[in-house]
C-alpha cells in the first residue's frame, strides 16, 4: 500500500521528549519515515514512548528537540490548530462530544474549516455509510450507541475533512475481542478505499502485524529497536528484545500473513472410493501426482463402503480430466501415493481404497483466501498431512506441510 | 425604620389581629405592598446573581488557567461566605451607607464561593479524552471552552446557580436592615410592632420565591441538556 512515488508523509528526525522531572527521556533521538499511503504501527511495551511519539506528530505534545515534517513541511511552522485540522486523530477512549449528535460530532472539523452547511451534511452522510453506520445514527447522541459504533463515529470524525494523515492511539484496546477483530478488518477495508497515511499506536503485537504495512518496535525510552515489514520482523528479529516482544510463535504469525494463493500447491488425482489402491496409484502416476483424493460419489453420502454396484472400477471417471461427473463427489480421504505404495507392498491388495480409509479423517478443504496459519491448523486437526484447495476444481490441488514450511523460508 | 404599615389601625383592631397567627384581612389590604416588595426582592436577587456570576466567571477563568490561584480564591470566597450576614451589612453601613449597593455588595460576596467552585468543578469534570479530542480536532482554546467545556459544565454550573439563587433570596430579607430588603421589610415591620402576620407573610413569600426560582432553573437545565437524558441504545 506504499504510494508508488514513495513520497514521505511523515518524517521524524532525531526526536526527543524529556518530560520535566522525569529521570530519562520518554523518547530519545527517534528517526522514522512514514511513506504516503502506508500504515505504520508503533508498538512496544508501556513506557516505550509510542503514544508520546504519536502526540508529537500533531503537537498535542511539544518535542524537546528534533523535528517532524508533515507532507514536506515543518509542522512547527504552522499554527497548531491549523496543523491539527489537517490530521485525523482517533483515540482509545474515543472522546466523542457527548452533548453533540453523532452528525455534529462528525462535522466538527469541516465546521471549523468553514465548509457550507449542505456540504457538511452530505459529507456526514457519506462518512456514516463509509464506516458502516445506518444513516439515522446521525441524529442520535453518542451515549445511545454501542462502544463499537462509537468507535466507528470516532473514525468518521477523524476522516471528516479528508485529512491525508490519520493518527490512531490504541483505537481498539477498549472494545471486546470480537468487535476489535471486526473493527480491524473494517479499517483495512476502509484503508483500501481511502489510502490514507496511517500511524497507529498499539501495545498488541498481533494488531500491529495485522494492520501495519510496516511495524516500528520501540524499546524503553523511545529507542527504535526495529522498523520493518511484519514478515521481515518475524523472519529476522534484530535483537533479543525484538524477538522476545514478538513472542515464541513467530513462524505461526508469519503463516498468518500469507494466503493459500501465495504458496505452491501440488496436483492431486481424484479417484472414487470404490477404486482399488492399484488403480488409484496408476491414475496418480499417470498424472505425476503424489496425492490421491478419494471421492465418495454415492448420492446418500452415508454408506460409502458397502456400495459395490456402481462404476467404481472405471476410474477414468475420476481422473479429473475429462468427465462431467468429476468433482461431484465429496472428498472423504486424502492419501499420499507413498502411503499407498507402502500398503501395496505390505500385501494389502484387494478391497477398495475407500475400505482402507480411516473414518472421520476427512481432508480439510481450504480456499485461496485462507491465511496459511488457519490451513496449518486444519491440516494438523485432520491428521491427513495436507489440505485440499477447494476452489480449484476439477483439477485438484493440495497444500502439504512441506509447502507450508517452504513458505517460511 | 421602614415604611410603617397600617400604622393608623385602630387599637381594638390591632388587638384582635394578634389573636391569630395570620390576619388575612391585613394581607388583603396590603396586596400592593406584596407586589412592590416582590419586585424589589427579585431585583436585588437578579442583580446580585448577575454580578456575582460575572465576577466569579473571571475568577474561575483565572483559577482554571493558573491552577495556583484556585486555593487563594476559594479561601477569600470562604471567608466572605462565613461572615454572618447581619454583621457584614453592619460593617458596610459606615462605609457605603444605607442603600441598594450596600445590599448588593454583601449579597454578591456570598455568591462568589458557590459560583467559583461550581464553574471550576464543571470545567474540571469534562472528561480528559473529550478535551484531548477537541484539541486534536483543531479547536482553539477559546473555541474549546465555548463549544465543548462550557456546555458540558452546564449542569454543574446550573447546580451552583440554584444554590446561589436560593441563598441570595434568603439573604435579601436580611438586607432589610440596610433599607433594601424586599420581603424582609415585612418581617422587620412585624418584629417592630410585635405583629406576626407580616413576619409570616415575608417568610412565606421568600420561601415561595426561592422554591419557584429553583424549580425554574431545574427545568431550564433539563431543556438545555437534552443529551443528558438520552441513554442506552445497544451496548
């Protein structure tokens, strides 16, 4: 989401904040660039100066030394209220004006900027829709809304005058996890539409990884420990502090960043449950596939093993290349050819491939948009060693544990 | 000291009036006085509240802006508030003589503590995130005060106004000792002549006025803070 021209929206240079009476600076010599259109998450333990840093961008806190340029201009040169009107601001406690209706709350900055009334009300209606609130919410008072709805109003208010930059201070810490996840998703969807430069402060590394195009990890005293893309942070933490902050599940978190369509899936061949192991192997070898998907083509789907009178021996029907019937069956098993060969050699010939399947070991079916972390979970739960990619019919593909491991390299 | 009321009444009539606490006949003969004393009482009260509010607003603004001044301002206000009212009027007479402004100086001095405390408490009571949001939206300091802090402080300020109004309405009767007492004139007259009817009348009217003003302010507050009554919705 970085702007193509790589323009710098916020440029922080050697920024220091020493509070009077504090033994050491809250922020010390911080230098950081935020590209236009980028979401940057400032994350770190409490006392790392992340909120102080954020508030110095719109001068709610004045720096002790150092400079901040906003869109190429030194922000200390502007009158402070003008600077703030050009920067959206969202805080954890929301801070809606309780004596103003939702519409009046959203219209605050446009009114300060002297927009005509008609333009303000049109903009308010547009924003209510953008953040997913009903149009009649505008007439209500903030206290009549739920916490999640209030937070949406807070975002709408921050975006009202279409500021190029949005600052968010722990915006979702006060809402419950379900609402938080939804608000985060909504913010990402919103950002895809509006393409703002967003600086978001959070203490939650998962939120930082989820929302940030880049993540700045701050250590105690506002020292920048590492500033990188989430994937790079997780792949190569700069030091022990960053590694500890990221936690022990770095690989799992990286898997959470990738989707199914970003990894190499390998082909599988589909056979009917009534085919024999030898037939299945022949079909797989014919296609060079290492995996066999066992399909139950029975209409009832409930007695796959004692249904002998169908055309299961005619495995051409299930080779996934030329038959209308292909894909009509439910996948009931997923078997590696290596396993089939092992059983063949062990003399377990005869009987159908369906007979050899363990019941309740249905292969997990995932689709292209799934995060790999969820794929891994599904694979581990199923015990099949791989997952079927469901929306690539009729040619079947599987994602194996090996492929997941390869994605992390 | 004040206008002699019914001083020409017959001795016999006077004696009969003393038998009951309230002589309705006397009251009906003095409805004109009731009206003029009401006007006087309301005038004294309104001027005292307006002046007191103006002076207190300036002091409260100073206290909010420079927090160190808050304690000294409330000390002075407390001292003024605790001087017995009759004593204060008595101390003022040699300086400012008998008259309207002598009464007002004393009345105003009693409102200062109430107003300053409530204005400051009201502004302090505005939630910090709301103030932070107002700053971050780009309100200037004055705009923030006018558009955010004062409206939200209004319930507390009106609460102070109600206390001050009731206090002043009661004290105005005492101001009769400096010749400007509204209903207090009835009370002094009754005391002078050992005649209970004007005493009861003055006290009753004073209480009635206080109760009316208090209720009126409570209604005004409700009308001015529609947001405070709307609660709930989905949470």
